[in-house]
C-alpha cells in the first residue's frame, strides 16, 4: 500500500541477466523501513551507492533479472542523479 519506500543498502553488487542478454547489472540488497529485505535494481550509467546508503525504492520489475522486482529512485536521498544524462543518439558524441 505505498508508492515508495525508504530503505538502507545492505549490499551493492552486480548480477548477470538471463538469456539471451549479457551484462553486469547493478543491484542492491535493500533493508526497508517496513522490515522487508528486497533486491532493487540501480538504473542509469554509474552510481554512488554503497553499504549503509539510504535509498528510495519504487515498484517495477527488471525483466531479465530473476527475483528483482523493485527499482531505486535516482536523485533522491543518497542516490545521486545520473551524471550528464543524454537523450537522443546524436548528442552522445
């Protein structure tokens, strides 16, 4: 019954997506204020999260990561926004 939930990172690590994709996806084990411990995805390129970082978590699963059903909201609390984020292909030069 909550759109977002605050939590503390217990562990920040990478996992491999399931087939046919290949990458090192950044995830964090988050201990929520409600007492749950969940795995949340860290979207965007580059992040500053480490153990004991306080983050805001929203719903939304990551389809190629089994068991990851939440995402961390960037730009709030201890999670900084994505640096120099570009929209559109041509501006990425």
